[in-house]
């Protein structure tokens, strides 16, 4: 996907002779925010100037604390920034129950691309906040779910519920799942682009519907700094 020049993106040409760390940070910001450094700064808590200089290649030796902030904010391993893996930071991994029609007991893992930022942001903000609340009926969404995988499954099922229901009725094809949903084993780049747009629209809906909960999660995240 071409990166659009939008608000918060440096206007000057970017250096190409850049370090592994700069290349990794640039790919992360481009994938999740289409190069919008102000949005990345707001999400991660890394100062805009620090992020801008690192992205542009003017600074290629960031403090370890800066990389740690980015790793935590995007649920990425710190090593990804340091060792320059070829793949982009493509997805979080949601968990769904097994499909009974397949006759298997395997949980289904589904990719939540960072490129579908409105939905990915919800996972990144809500999950740690909800995990920090006492388990029980009063806890939103997760209720009494115990271990991390059970909580991830509960959150995934809640946020993707409209799509899961539509998939069950044959109205859409949910992509990025393993095991794959029927009919999605071979998909085109156009189908993947359309799927990302669906996830973005779903994320925008939940961002509005869960605005109060998201504000509480944001306050908790900022308070940790």
C-alpha cells in the first residue's frame, strides 16, 4: 500500500542510508499510521521530535527507553527494532473458538493488521487495561475470564462479533485466520485490501461505541508514564 503524505509526516526527503533501527521504526509508523508521526507520538507517548528525527534518519541511536516505549505501545518484541526483520510489523493475533463444522477442537487464530489501525488500537489499549481490573462479573467484556489466552479470546469474540455472525450466514469472508475459514484459502490482494477496510470501519464503530471505556484505558496508560 503506498504511503500517503498526510498530517504529521515529514515534508523533507527522507534519508535512505539509514540504520536498522530507523528502518524498523519507519516501517512501523508507515504500517500503523500511514506515516503520521503525530498520531504515532500520541499513541506511544514518545515525543514527536524524538520520533520525527528517528523516522527521518537524523538520529539513528535512540535511547533504549524510546524503543521500549514503542515495543510496549505496539505489542512488538524489542528485538524486532534491533535486528531488522524483513517482514513488517503486520498484525496482532486474536483468538476465536474452534469452528464446529470442521470437527476439530483447535482454537482459531486471526490476524488483526496494524494497517487496520482503528481496530488494532482498540486491542492495544483495551486489553492491558481490562487485564489490570479484578476478574469478575463487573469487569467489562472479560468478566471472569482467567488466563491471558482466555481473556484474548473473550476480547476478540466481542470486537469481531458482527463479522463472526456475518461469516456464519455466508455474508462475508473473514481473512487472516488459521485454520482458515472455508473459502478463504486463496484470496487476492484486492480482497485483502477490502478486508482491511472492513476492519477499519469496525474499529471506528467500536471506538465511538466504547468511547468512555477507551478514555479510561488511555488515562491508565498515560498514568504509567
